[in-house]
C-alpha cells in the first residue's frame, strides 16, 4: 500500500515560515498542510474532512491552503502519489542481475523507511483505505502491486536456492507483517520499555531491523545475511 509521504514540489516556489493566525511563524506550510490533511483523513475519513478544517488545523487562512492545493482531491493525490519508493525499487531492480536476496532486502528496507518517515502509522492508513475502497483505490492498488512484486522476488529466490522452500504468498505476508509491525513499534514504543531500544532509535535502524529479520527467516544460508545487507544498502546508495 502506498505509504503517506510528502516530497512533491509545488509549481511555484513559496517562502517558508508564513505567519499563522496565532501570529507565530510556522515551518514549511505545504508540508504542514499535507501532514494535517493526513491526520484528519485518518481520524475523520476523507469524505468528512473539509479544507476549512485543514486550514484551521494548520493555522492558515483558507486562501493560503488553496494557494498550495486547489481542492481536497488534489491534497489526496499528493499524499497518495508521493510515496512509491519501495514499489519503484522493486520495479527498478526487477529483471536485472540483482540476486533475489539483495532485491528483497532493498525493497523491505525502503518500505520501512517510507512508513517510518510518513505522516501516518501504516495501520491507520490501511484501516481508512479499506473502509473507503473507492476513494482510496489507488492506495490499495499500489499495495497489491507491491505484494505481487515481492511474491515474484521470493519465488525467484526459492527457484534459485537462495531461499528455503516455502509458499511465496505466505512468505510475503510474513515479511510485510514484520516490516509493518516494526514501523508501528517505531512510532509507538511498548509502554513497559524503560528505554527505547537502539534498533528503534531512528528510521534507518528500524528499517535495517525489519529487513534483516524478514530476510534471515527465508535465507537458505543465514550466515550470508551481512553480505546481502551490505550489497542491498550499496544498491540503495546508503553506504
């Protein structure tokens, strides 16, 4: 599923730090509008959220919000289309010389990064999307495409002997449960934890934890995991 992120650029440059109705200068208004819209869509539903409420939440006048986004539909499109990094990685490495294990780690690592850095907990986004399938059809379609791409990667790894024999579909369900669960714990630490685990200290650490754990469960030779991880991170340009 597409995970919310906000990296689109507006058609025209705009100065950061516009005064709010409180009189205080804020940060990047476009980013704040997108973050506020994402929260409101998750809490109230897309249909029930108005541009007036988005403006009020950010502390801007409606005219300022409409400067950045001409409609609520445009807001939704920005949230939906901005975050396809994991799907793009899956498709970019498909059909090339990248080994299945490296391919899988790269996609899972990217997926956790975008979830952790997005405006919403993935579980919240999924709940809203499945409750309004027509409105969020693009999100659900992207999630289906990502799942299908992962199934192809796992099936290739099983065929090559890199992965243990398994049902590719079930293996992908387990991989996604791992990555989605880690992003949730990154956002919401367990209440009894005295200190935040180092593995959840930042988005990159959480991504490595989730991808490595899912990968090791499938590798025919678990001792090759560090080598696979290094190759995948190099492929992503993160080392």
